[in-house]
C-alpha cells in the first residue's frame, strides 16, 4: 500500500506583495513559485536524494528560509517524509476581500498565488524504511508438555496451539488427550509432528508441521 500526502499536499503561497498577474513555475533544480514584478517572493520546492521534500524561500533575491525538510510523523504508520515522488502540481490564483471589524477601511484584500504539490510514497509498506523485520507474519504460541520417561517408559509429548486452547492455559490438562504419535522407531528417542494452525496456512500451506524431538540428556 502506497501512502499519499493528502495532507500530502504541501501548499506554498506567495502573498499580496506584487502586482496583478499569475505565478510562474520553473522545472529544473526544483519547482519554483515566483511572483511577478521581478519575482519579489519566490518559493523553491524539491526532493533530495532520499526523496525527502525540501523547500526554501527568497525575498528580493535574499534567502529568508534556508533549504528545509518537510514531512509528517504519523502516530500509526511512522514517518511520512522519505521515498517520495511528485504526483501532481497545481497552481491557483486567489483574489477576494473580507470585512474588517475595526480600522479605517471596511474591507481588506486577500490576494495570493498558490502552488500545491501532491506527493506519493514510493515502495509503500514494503519500502526500506518500514522495518518489515519487526512485523510478524502471524501470531500464535505452541504450548508443549513433555513427559521425558525414566528408561523403562518411553517419553511422551503433547502440543496445542494457543489459538486452539479450549480454556485458559492454567486450567488446561494435556493428559486428557492422547499424546503426539511417535514417528521415530529409535530406542530412547521420541519424534512427533504438530500441524501448523489454520491462520498460517496461506503462508506455509495446509500440510506444514512443526517437528518436536525429545532425546536423553
């Protein structure tokens, strides 16, 4: 699953500092939103080598915001800030007025140029930074009870998956059911097989088993 900055949209605005007109964008070392009238205000957006969104701001040719990283730190899902690619770029010009409660003028002008950059994460949940080694393919516990034997009586073993326990483990009596069949004919050794639980079948198949071997010390 690939994640999109929805709020994956980073919005850059050049405010009402210039004469009327539309913004211009240059594709080169990055996307540049430059106001008219000599480009009094310009915002540069780019992706660095790791695919991290970065931006900088200039006013009259002087840097007011140095190259800075952008991103989101999600409570569930981890960082959404690397491995991005530009999915879409949109431009919009806004020009309206709104009433003022106090002051010499009754209305104020709200005027700006806007560039919206939509980003899409490359690699999704299988990306390098998602730490799949910490994600279990399935979760279950094999409960094993062993009666080792004493030289005259052969060892025995019982096993059941936690997901298949009919009651709390503290109340479970393994001897109420037959032990696992011994498949090893050797004297003094015991070997049995336990079928994998149904939740694991899509991964290992329906015939997968866990092999348990009991030997003398």
